[in-house]
């Protein structure tokens, strides 16, 4: 979209420039066949000076249009670069926050495993899987998931959340 806008702005400026230059084009008057009277000669000189002034004004207008177009293009480019930089900063900040949240969740899972709260750890791992993870965090998540599943399989009372009472240990 940005390149398209720049292209349209440049095209419009070129069209104005061509129109302004085209309007200022003058044709050389044909030389009179017979000498004219002094008053006609003065009128011709006045007409020529008026045409020269018009040509100068047209040339100045074309220069002004060209400068305005260049300034608009530079301003547009600068604004576009600023928006792109701001968007990149916002994306980076969002990615940093997501990485911190994922790391915090993984640390919490490790704590739950240490407390032997395997079902809670598995639930937290499932939530962590929905976050945007770095490759290292993804590997840690996979390792912790496998560890929790193994622990749940080896400890049947934890697998059902402690609902089944443990039989008394023989002495």
C-alpha cells in the first residue's frame, strides 16, 4: 500500500508539472512582412514583454509545484518509516511480554511438580502450549509434559487427584 501511495503521489506531481510546463510553452511570432508604425511596434514590444513575464510566471509555478511534490514525497516517506519503526517496536515489546509470560508459566509448572501437584502442572502445561513459545521454551514444555505424564502414570493416586485413599502401609 505504501509503494502504491508513493507511486500515485509521484504520478500526480509529474502530471501537474507537465501541465504547468505545457501551459508556459510559447511560440515565436512571425516576423511582420512590412514595417509597422511606431505605435504598433511599441504594442508588439509590450505584448512580447507580457508573454515573457507569463513564461517566467509559468516557469516559477512549475518549479513551485516540483518543490511541493518533492517535499510531500519526503514527508510521506518519513511518516511511513516512523509508523513502520513504531509497529516494529510494539511487536518486539509484545513478543518480549509473551516470552516472559511463557517462562513464568514454565517455572510455575516446575514448582507444581516439586509439590507433587501433577494434575495442576498438567493443566498449566496445556495453557502454556497455547502461548507463543521460543524453541527453547517449546522443548522445555515438551520435556515437562512427558515428565508429568510419566509421574501421573506411576502414581495412580495423583492421577485421579487424590480421590482414591491410599491403603495403610504394613509395618
